[in-house]
C-alpha cells in the first residue's frame, strides 16, 4: 500500500502539468477580449502585470490582435518597450500581434509584430486562454505562463485596426558635406608604377610628383556630388584629367573617378579617401588614395598623399 501511495505522489504533479485537452474552436470563440493578472520574470526578477489581449479570428484561424499590459505594483519593469531604449523602465506597453489557430484543437500561436515575443497556448473549454510567453534578445528577455479569462466577445475596436499594417516611418536624413570648392594642393609625393609591357612586372618608382585638384562644381548638401580637374606633374611630364565624385553618407569619406582620355604617360584612376578638418592647423585636409590604369592597360599606378584646401574657412 505505501509503494502505491508513493508512486501516486510522484506522478500526480506531472499529470497536473500536462497540456489541456483539445477544444473544438471557431472564429467567434477566438474573437474578443481576454484579461487577467499574472506573474512575469525578466532580468530584474519577478513582477506582476495586468494583461489584456484583444483578438480577431477568421474562419481559417488567422489571428490579429493587440496585447497590452500594465504593471500592477511598484516593481521596476523592463518590459517589451525596446523602442524606448534598452535601459528604460516601463510600466505599461501595447504591442500588435498576429498568429494562427488550429480550429480543430484550439491550439494557437501569436508573434509580436515589432519585437521577438512569441505566445503559444490553447483555448480552454470555459473560453479562457492558457498561454506561454517567451521573448529573447535583442529584445529584453521575458518569460511567463498564464491564463486569461474572456471578458467580452465583442471587439472594442474596428477589426481593421488590428489587421492593418503600422504606418511606415519616414526617416529624413539631413546630410551635411564639407565645402570642397576651390583648389587643393599636395606636397611632393612618390608614386609607384607596375609596368607589365615586357611580360614581366617591373616596379618603377616615380618621386618628386605633385598635384592640384580643382573642384569646379559642387551641388548642395542634399547629394554632395561634385566634379573638377586633377592636374599633376614632376617637371618632366604631366597633364590634366577631369573627374567626378561624391561624398558618402558619413559626410567625410568620398569616391572620385577620373574620366578618360588621360594624358600621355598618365593613367585613369579611382580615388578614395576622407575629408576632415584639422583643428590644430585650422585647415581642411583631403586624404587621397589613388589607383589607376594606363591607356594601354599595361601599367598600374598607386600613390597616397594629403591635399590641403587653399581657402581654409573652418567647418
């Protein structure tokens, strides 16, 4: 007799925790309002919330709704409002959800439309909802198991409001770009050429070069594009090439492209770099990284230099 009693004591809690039996559901049964108070565990510990779930369901089992909760005590609640910042204490929040129900069994799943929260559960014979909730990073971790009683079969809002997509947020980026107009000059620099005309890669060093970049047109700060001329030489050879360019979204980095035809012994290249204001020298500095290919395609040229703007008006 004692053995059987002990076995029952072990098995009984497991049976009590098992899933609820299937319930034949319908669109009407899963449309309405459910409410109740329950415990939630999050990174700050255990808190208590008053929760309301409003759902609309169609004959296919598609669910749309709204979940709202309000902290029922003085607990500091880090909840679902990640849009307020990871360290923001919130005591109430609403979140649109969508999901699917198996009308043959009453089982259902809901997912939050803006965050990582997921509800799984079942419609019970008395019309209440038994749900398990889990939310994982990058949202704030939250978990709960609860049952909400059905408080209304009629929706307090137009079902279209629960189904509609949220209004898109128009993000306007106010870009600002440095004034590149005018002339930029370099100190003497050394370029490196790889000559493959002979069938072998021959490195040629070209010292004593200098250059002047003149930006002849720059659009307004809305797109930060420009064009100009690049004049270079070392006393023995040189020439002028036209180029176009654009400042990137960060307002500092840029890309330029030279336009063929390039001068004799010259190359057509792509230039990347950044434009920054040197507060110590109170002047704009253009860091210049050049990669170019010769007219015949047999030579490649690379060099780096810094150009300073002849007019330095400050940022």
